[in-house]
């Protein structure tokens, strides 16, 4: 557990540096809790799509991140538009199409062909695609 926390904190710190370089400004409004939560969201999105591939065959899904959920997860009282922009920038840099809906949510479209997958995630995705194709071929042969 301690090793994972240290790794997560290191990863969040590296993401802060990466984001600063990419955006080329020194004032970042997201903190470590924000980056850890954003990464948790990404992991959840990927796992959800990967687990559904066997049923749907779809590699793309849409998700909604409520600003209230971000505030609760990061212990913030309010979110400024700049922080919301930082979240969208982070997600966009991860390969997600993200935009603010103007009401209180960040809308995301996650395409597994555009986001980074770990080796295990890629293997699970591959197995689920293969299972979907086998099931589809079986159903088509049953209908013939």
C-alpha cells in the first residue's frame, strides 16, 4: 500500500511538471488531489469500456463528470473556471475529448484507440474484442 501511494504521489508530481511544460505557464490551479482524482477517473472510464466490449463491441463511450463530484473528491468548496479548464486540458492530453456542458458537468468521449492503455488493459481489451467477435460469429451462424 505504501509503495502504491508513493508511486501515485510521484506520478501526480510528474503530471504537474508535464502539464506546466505543455501549457507553458507557472500557475497551476490543480493540486495533487486533483491529479490523482483525474487519473482515477481515467482508470474508471477505461475499465468500464473494456468490461463492456464483450457485450457491445464498442471501443468508444461517453461519460459525465459532475463538478460536485470533483469538489467532493478533492475537498474543495468551489471550482473556478480555470480549474475546470485544467481538468479538461488534463483529460484532452490523455486522449479524451472533454468539454464543459455549461450546466455543471464535464462531458467526455473516451476512445480506447486514442488513450494510453497499460499492458494488462490492452490484453483485457484484446480478449474482450475476441470474445465479442466469437459471440457475434456464433449468433450469425445460428441465424443462418
